[in-house]
C-alpha cells in the first residue's frame, strides 16, 4: 500500500499546506496570497463544519497531497444540481514534487482518493467542480471515470461539474494501462471523518 491518509490538523499542518497552495501551479485552489494564519483559519473552519473534511495523503509517511471531502447538499453546489443520496464532493491538490516528477503520480494519487471514497458503501457518486479553465484536471478526471455535466456558476468560479459513479470508476480502472500501477488499498480515515 503506497498511500495512507490522516486528518489535516490546521495549526500543525498550515505551514506545510501554505507552501503548496501559494505556488503558481495551485492558482485554481484560490489561496495564492494567503498567509499561514489564513490557511490555518480556513482549514479550522472546514474541519469544524461537520459536512466538509480535509485529509493529508501520505506517501511512505511523507505528506504528498491534500484532499477534501464534502457533502454537496451543504456546499455551494446545493440547488445547482439534483443532489442524490450517496453523493460526496471531492477536491485534490498534489504537493509540488521534491525531485523529478514521477510519470503517472497524480493519477495514482487520484486513484487512491477515489478507491478510499468508494470503499465506503454509502458512497455512490463522487462529485467534482473544478474551474472551467483547469484543463489538466478535466483530462485526469475523464481518465478516472468522471463524466462532465455542464458548467455551474459558483461564488468564486465558473466550474465544470462532473460525476464519477462506482461503475464508472471501476470501468475506468479496467482501461488503465497495465504498466501504470495505481494504488488500490488506501487506509481509511478514523471514524467520524466524512
């Protein structure tokens, strides 16, 4: 098992996450000018919300990505599409590489996040809403089974709404090249996390 997950601890992890969200590649995260305190405060709100939760993904014990899960009915998506039971929203930000980028790494990370979500029997569909201009994530979403469902106007962006069903994810995984191994056994987060 390559990737594990732990709850993001706002005060402890804010300096690390700040170093990720303020880099130009993370412009779609919307925190380029945030301070470390801003990051800590934002994630303290997320962790206390009861409907939104942030996790750090670890690669060999080292923080390598940030993922958020949320309930769409309690998010800015409420009322913009017909939320179904079993829908869970997801955000993902991969840390900048510390060495030469590893081909297929971001796909492996997203696969681990989706495998972890779909390991929960109540999850039927994963919902994403990346900025319409973020063409790189649209391509990755499509590769892992997301189907675009149109543009929605959110308070901070025009977003391409997308859905990945459990069967869609399983079919996408079956199509992936055999020489591009992806993580399939993530460790679940502790009870009580979304």
